[in-house]
């Protein structure tokens, strides 16, 4: 095991009790393959599953596995009309599992997210019976302020490119604190604890994932 891998594992051991103190279950996996398997293990076959935009879940192979597995898939991208989209969102909030990553988390176990359409943070806050958050250890930050800075500098510009947003950061790669109609930074949410104990499950990964 490399020194970096050892440091990640040690940090995870420190973090897990802090997540648990905040009502969140937490696990650590050294690789993205192990993390993907862990996420799937947490969901019984036949469960209804939905997700927010998460490159981490994609890179860990979770989304493909869910689509081809024995689950009731609730995919908002399958909607073809505004009416169908609204109906799908109604089903999403009643899902057994909502899959997502987090843009950042603090060393004290708080999740920090910035969102545009806000379906991701909405389902994190309320609705689905369970929320599984897959987060690589490189998203750990000193505090909430550092987390917001990390998100705006490292996560939002590539996310804007990913969704085709016509924002300054999509063109320059640098946050302009914009008020563009396409802005993907409409909501900033800090999750300091899970009111329903164990509803939020955090799977930490030693390998980098997502943005």
C-alpha cells in the first residue's frame, strides 16, 4: 500500500465516527471498483432507484449496473415532455434509494453541495427513503468555507461544461460568481446531520472520482 493510500485510509477512519455522530452511516473503500460494489450491496434487489447527476457514480460503474440490474429504475432523462418530467420527479422523491455524490465534505463530517436544477440537493434533504453518497477522499476540506471555494474552483466549471451551460466558467474555467440564466450555482446546501438516523449513507473512496 502506498503512503497516499495509507493516509486516505487513516483519514477515513477518523471521518467515519464523525459522520456517524451526525446520524449518517459511513464506509470506506480503497478503490472505485470496491466502492461501486459497496453501493450496490447496500440496495436490495427490487428497490426503486434514482440518481442526481453524478460522475462519481458513473465512473464507479454504479449507474450502468443499476440500469442493467434487478431494480425499479427511475431515470429523469427518460422523460420526453415537461409533463412526463414532472411525473418522474414526483416518483424520484418517493424512491427507495437516491444515488449521488457530494461536491465536498468537511473533516468534521458535513456535506457541502452547490446545485442548479436542485433535484439532487432536494432529494438529499427530503424525500427518498435512503440516500447513498459516493465521495472520493480528495473532496475532503478543512471547513465549509474551504468546501465552497473548492466547489466553485474545481467542480462547477467542469460541471457547467458537462451540462452544456452557457456560463462564464464554462468558457474560462474560472468561477465568475455569475447570475447567468444558465447558472448552475443556484443553491448552496450544507448538510450538517441526518435527522433520520442512517438515512444518508456515505461511501468514501480512496481513488479520485468525479469533479
